[in-house]
C-alpha cells in the first residue's frame, strides 16, 4: 500500500505557480464572462499557526479570525473578489444552480436575486440570509392561512437558503449556530407538511457521536419493504438538497433515501465531528445499521451514492461495508492527497476542508490530506460501481479516476462527458447525451432490482451526445494500465 501511495502522489504537478501568475489569471477571468471554476494559483505551502484570538501565517499580517487560515487565502483574497466580480457566485462551480434545481422553478427568482447581489465573497452569506428570511416568513404566513402546500414549499426553500448561508463559515461561531438552527427548524416544518414521510435521522458512530441526516420514504409509499440509497453530499453540499422538493429521481422510482452528512460535513462540522479516514471507514456500517432498524427498508437492496467529494467519501464507506449492493458516484474527487483541489483551485476549498477536519495549522493539514486516498481501500469493493465524470475536470485529474477503475475488482462503468468540468452537466455532451442524474438513478434502480451489470465499460459521450462504448479492460490497456 505504501509504495503505491507514494507512486500516486509522485504524479502531482510541481509547485510551479506563483502569486504573479494570479494577476494574469484575474485578467483572463474578467474577459471570460460566464466562466466558472477559475483556478487560483498556488503560492506555495506554508505553516498557518492559529492562536485562540488570531491565526498567523509566517510573517503575514492577518485580521482577527477564529477559523483556519492559509497563505493563498491572505495573498489572493483580492484576486478571489475580482474573480467573483467578473464571474459571479458560481466562479468556482455552479453551486447556485445545484441549490436551485431541487427547489424547482418557483425558486428561480430567489436565486436570480442572489446571483445579482453577490459581487464579492463577503456578499454570499447575507444574500442567502435575506432570501431565507423572506421564504421563512412566507412559510409562516401560508401555514397560518391553512395553505399547507405553499407552506411546505416556502419552508423547504428557506431551509436550503439557510444551509447555503453557512458555506462561508469556517468556525462554529454564534452566527453559524443560529443559521444552522433556523435551517433545521424550517426543514422540520417542511417535513411536517411534506407529500411523503420525512424523518430526522441521527446515525450513531462507534465513538458515540451521531451523524445528521434526513430519511425519506418514496412519495407514494403504501406499505411493505422498499430499496434504499444512502446519499452522501459533496464538500459544499448539504443534506437538505439531497431529495428534490418535487419529482425526485429516486423517490419517484420507489427508492427510499437516507441523505447523510458524514464526518466533517455541514451539520456534523457544527457538532465537532471531523473528517478522518477512520470515521469514514465506519460511516457505511453505521448508516446500514441505522437503516436495519427502519421496518420499511429491504436490507438486501441498499446502495450508496456520492457527489463531488462525496465520490471519495462514498467509495471509502463502501469499501468497508460489503452489504452495499451498488455504488454510484459523480463529479469526482478521487486524486489521492487532493493536491489539485487544495493547492491549485480556489483557496476557499482548502479553507473549508480545514474547518471540516478541525485542523487550523496549514502545514499539519498538508500532512493530513496525504491520508485521503482510496489506495488500499477501493480494491475491497465487489459491488457494481458507476462513475460519472467530466472529461475536463479541473479539481480531480482523470488519470486518478482511471486508476481507481483499474483497481476495482467488481463490475464497473465509467461515463466521461466531453468538455464537462467538475460539476458534470451544462455542456452539449450532457444536454444531448444521457442525462447524468437520470442515468445514475436508472442505473441504481436496475442494480437494486437485481439486474446485473452486463459489461464493464467506459462510455465517452461527445459534444453531439453520441456514446462511444469501449470494454473497460481494452480502454485501460490502451492507456498503459492493462
């Protein structure tokens, strides 16, 4: 395991970028209207030591700050704000679209207003808070008037806005805790008036800590046992958007959903449950043990899904829980050591993950991130495995996804969408070819219904939506991985 880990890490790009290149980057970004995912250059790894009152990064002066701090965050903050001014709230990935979609078209005005308001990083939380307060008030008004359908819509959207407002927090401040509670209160109101059964889930870990989640039964559930998925969100995803307000792809197919924030994610970071390989190795078993106590669930038909950083988390969870019948991941974060996302992409990713890990010292975190690897774990997965990836993923180079596919010993399928960046979609290949979300739901439904994966294949979806299918073994051989 050690030699293979070192070999993978040796593939990391060298620390070749510097701060002067950031100025070139912002000039390019300003001329590329609508572009997202601009990578801010790495200024070099350093030691960010935190005291109770103020963190210090070498000899750089920094403001009062109670969370983690990195050199790139301090040196490139002006670049980040100019990138946001040029490209909007979705400068690094289309997160506002990902939050908008599960809320449905009724929320389009909310998100258009948020996009218009955000011109710098500090605008993000207030923009979401303003819409959250408005929606929460509308929910209360509708509830008082007895219009419970409108009430549940308003409360659901309010909960999503409150959750989104927490994304910029990197400490468990009073502000973060207040917004977290309002999020929970609104989602509980939504659950009360929902068109299907929704329960708060608290999943115990061996440590005694409990992971936060929401458990949804299918929309038209009328009795008996049903299949289920455990859905793991990404680094900046959260459980409230794990099931759509209406027309959810899994619930409509008769599949229950346990949307689970794992160690370090969102509400669990607020609880002080931090990211670690050990905790994630325990998460799959903890989730299935909790589901085994739900009388509606057929434990012979449970799968796991993960998006973005959830693709890594779900892979680790599945590797240590053989009861999962299928694994489906997308928008991959599968680079061992996570160099690209933490050292070359927007500095907000590293700051966020340092908060998730509970590590405030940057040098300590850089040692910690080397432990984030599927090497020595993924080979344990025997269940069918689907991976949906962007051919131009800027956060996780494709070579690492292909190496994972080679390592998996069970049946597997890799879908690569031409020209798609990290968040798979919104490019011709995804618009004209198999819809990534729909295909994943159909694939999982087939696996949980007992239909085997006939072939291990790589599908390449080109810009015209055409699908080129290649036997996985033949493709890997062509890449020198046979």
